[in-house]
């Protein structure tokens, strides 16, 4: 079954789940954790992508974010590509670090926002990375401690989250913490990350009740929300696809970027695409790789096709310049 397209538009609320390939670690030590969180924060600020909640675990991570003009795909490509290159270089390893396709769920904010913030921030406690809520209050690798005011992350939108729990800051922090405390006993919440009707209706008991009554509810495993919300998101996505130009705009921008750089360095684009190995050509190729991958989040394979070398060659270029 072919993969379906991501559902996204600027301003969409997403719960993103990143997993290590074959359930392997994505962080080995404190330096890795600092690297990942720093990249998340810098990219959030640089792209105006809003982060409400996050938790960095050992072999996976959760992020609750609102996409900006760069889109979810552009944001995640830059985050995961940049981190994977630096992780592999530091640990002298090769190959993929993450599962090829991160999981993203479009969320109905009115119904699920506070539940998702709580669910994501309780992950370290459920995984026993901390012993209790008091330790979670000061845990550095999730956004909970930021909301409590014990850790400073300017890029995390604390005010927007706390407004759900009170009008004054102290009152809101207390309300949020009590909300998290009550949720500890609820255990895992498969309806928040599961698929189909279980997610759309908010749990298996609701699905069984619906079936007994003979009702039908539209569902989509890319969406967390009611059937009405699912229907609206799908219609918006279909309208967006319908009116897109046959040639994607970002392809034109990539071509323009490469052409301008070749002209400025007096290099033939034909020689570049043919895999030319002259020093001047290799220098331009390196500039293109840095510009497209690290600054604009273009996939390594796409850059490789445009400059006449293999994906592994682009990866090597990026490793050399980052050493």
C-alpha cells in the first residue's frame, strides 16, 4: 500500500514521533542530548515553528508543534538530517539513524491540546528515566521543567500552554502540575497515538459504543480528532493538492540556487551535473550541498541528483565541512 501524503498547512498542530531505526538509540550521552535540543531550539526560532511540548527519550522523541511557512516536512528534514550527520560523525558510524518516515498526527487543538502536552511530558516518568513528578519538574530533556519555570528554553511557547490552566502565572503553573499529577495514574494513552477510529473517537470504548448504535464515523490514522474534524482536514488537503502547480515551486528554487552559484563561480552546470571532479567544480558542489541540505533542508538524495554524484558523496562532503 503506497504511503499517503503528509497533511499540513501553516498553523497546523502536529504531534510528531521520531524513532531510531530498528529501535536503536538516537542519543548516547549528555552531549548528544544537548546537540539534539539545541538544534530543535535554533530551528524552531529560525523557522518560526512553535514548540509547545517535547520529550527526548533514549530511542525516540515526541514533539508537539505548530508548523510555519516552511511546513512540517521542511522543518523535520532539517532537524533530522542535521542531527544525524553530526551524530554519525561524532560516533564514527555510517548509515541511517532514524526510521525513514517519522510519524506525524494532525491534532484537533480544542479537544486534545492539554492532553497531548501532558502525555508527551509524562514520557520520561513512564519510561522510568525519572522516579517521580518532583524529578520530572527539573528534568532537562523534556518541556515539562520549562513550563514549571525550572529550566530556561526561550524557544518553547510557555505562555500559550499555561493560559489553559490559569490567568496568572503562579496559578497556571499550579493548575498544570495538578493536571499532570492526575494523569500519572491513567497510564499509557494508545488513543493519542494509535490509528483509525480508536484515535478519532478517543478510545476503544467509544468505538464499541458507536458500533453498537450502528453509527459510522469518518477516521484517518493521520488525524487525532472527531469525524467532523477528520472530514474538514481531508477536504482542505484535497483542495490544496487540486490547485498545486504540476512542477513544485521548491524544485524551481533549487534550480535557481544552483544556477546562480555556478554563474558566480564561472562553472558550467553541465559539468557539475556530469560529475566533474575539477577542484573548482568540487568546491561549488560543496557549497551547494551545504546551502541546500543544512540551510534549506533539501534531502541528500535530491541534492545528489542535481549535482551529479551519489548520496553517500553528499554525506561525505557535509561531514568534511563540519569537522
